[in-house]
């Protein structure tokens, strides 16, 4: 849409169907991708898109880190029980924008992942408290349930649920794909 290109933001959800096949010997998958707006003024578009989705991509700008709308989108995905992956975009711009050394860049990206996981941790805690309110016996196994949920829902690059990208330069990788590359 022309108005979106002028403002450099997505204002209306749009979709595209893609075929994904990691290698010729593996099965092909049809992926219906819905691009929904991240801006707070269009949160109803995000809600609608999530209701149609099996999975979601939480995109965090490496320069801006986690914003209020990121928290809202994660909460909406959680409430709709949509499995999420984390994409940290614009990592190529960290050295130039913030004059970061490689270790500073690593720590910055690690901090973004920790921020997102803190949001997930808060949602887990709320859900556990609701479970305990509904069934006080759950309290006896609270730590075990929390550990299991953290294992399932936390973003951990080694698990393959975090990608690092540069949309401008059209590249991206996960820890697994990078290790295969080198």
C-alpha cells in the first residue's frame, strides 16, 4: 500500500502464502504469513491476525529494544495461545548506531532477549496464580510447573526460537543455521 510505504509502517494486515522447504529431502510446508501492524493505533489488526494464526513472530528492533507495543503484542499472542518466535532485526546497525564493540553488541542483544523473557515470565506467573486460585493443590507443584512453562515458552537462541536479521540487507540467521554455515 502506498500510504504504508510513505509512512514506513504497516497499517492494515496483509497476507501472502509461501512454500517452505529446508532441503530437497525434507517435506514442503505451506506457510500463510500475515503481516500485521505493530503500532499501538492498529492493535485491533494484531488481535484479528492472531486469531487466524498457529504461530507468531515477535519482531523487536535492535536499536529501539522492547517497546510498550511489543509487550502488548506478546500479551495478545499469549492470550490467544499462539506459539511465538522472536526475531531481532537491525542487528547490523548496532555498531554504527551505538558505536558498539562486538561484546557490547552481544550484551545488548542478550538484554533484549532477557527483556522479552521477563514479559513471558510475568505472563507465566499470572497464569500460575490463576491456576492456584482455581485449585489450591497446584501450589504444591508450582516450582515444577513454572520450570516446565519457562522451558516451553522462554526465548533461547540455542532452541532455535530466536532469529537475528537485517531486513534492509535481506539476511538472517538462527544459531543452528549459522553453525551450519560456518
